[in-house]
């Protein structure tokens, strides 16, 4: 056991334990909310950080995504904060005094990417650990893309996203449809 190397940490962390839950959230789903609920069981505070994934071109603007997330929580719920960041997520976590990044795992298929992300984040900042939480079984098959795909083709996504997100999806796709129709005239 002599060669065990503990991670360098702040000597005595005081105050509340804070976790950052980063993602694109385009849009937030019940699966994401399930992860937030689980994280609140482990940490005093959770910051949902809408971050930039260079490989994604979101449907909802940053402001819309933030608004949709905020609407999921009672304004009295002071343990959850919603924020945006355009830099490195570990830098953001450190700036917020967070000790962990939270990521949800659904299936084995998530693992490779999540491992790569977690190891890169550890390389960038060893003091911030990544904590993986298993998504509730009911949400194991959903993703923001699959929800958007279903909604775009008039599929029923009720029960998979909060009602206000369902409405936002409907109105955004109706808007797109109408624009298409106008163009055809
Ligand atoms: N329920 C439902 N869906 C879930 C889920 C859950 N519990 N957990 C993951 N997903 C889905 C998401 O809906 C998303 O689906 P999509 O691909 O269809 O949109 C997918 O799994 C994973 O996306 P998400 O969790 O939003 O993460 P991401 O891969 O888009 O975001 C960032 C990654 C933003 C966290 C990462 O790019 C980042 O940290 N960027 C900032 C820059 C940085 O520091 N980069 C890393 C080091 S270089």
C-alpha cells in the first residue's frame, strides 16, 4: 500500500460540497433531471452548467436552454443553480468551488466517451473528480437527440421531458414547418 498516491486536494475543504453537472442540455430531459436529483442526494449544491460541445449545433439557443432548465425547478430550490460557461469545464468547476463533475451513465455505449472526457478533465485539473451516476432505468434509452427526432416528426414525447419542454419543442418545430411552408408558396 506504500505506493498509493492520493490525489492532491485542498487540505481541509470547508463549507458546502458543490458539484457541477455539465452538458449541452438541448433540451433538458427527465433523464437529466433524474441525475440532478441523485446528485442532490450526494452534494449540498448542484450547478447545472450549460457548456459548449464543439461537435454539437444546438436546436435551442443558449438562453432558451437555460430558461428551460430553470423552469424545471421551484425558485425556492436554492440548492440548484443554472449557469452557462464557454471555457473549460474544470476551470469553471474550480471557479465555483466545486469538488466534482457529475455525469450520467445510461448504457455501456456511454462509457468510452465518458472515460475519455473524465480522464482529460483529470489531466487538466486533478483536484476535480468526475462522479458517474447511473440514470434511472426509465430514462435509460432517451437522449436529447432522440427526443428532438421524435418531436420533429410529431411523435409523443410526453412523460420523457417536462411539459414546458414538450411545448417548447412543439412550437419550435411548428415554427420551422411554417417557415418551410412559406418558402414553398
Ligand atoms: N438522460 C438523458 N440523456 C442523457 C443522460 C441522461 N441521464 N445522460 C446523457 N444523456 C445524453 C444527452 O441527452 C446527450 O444526448 P445528445 O447527444 O443526443 O444531445 C448525450 O447523452 C450526452 O450529452 P451531454 O450530457 O449533454 O454532454 P455533451 O457530450 O453534449 O457535453 C460537455 C459535453 C459539454 C460537458 C463537454 O463537451 C464539455 O465539458 N465542454 C466544455 C469544454 C471542456 O471542458 N471540454 C472537455 C475537456 S477538453
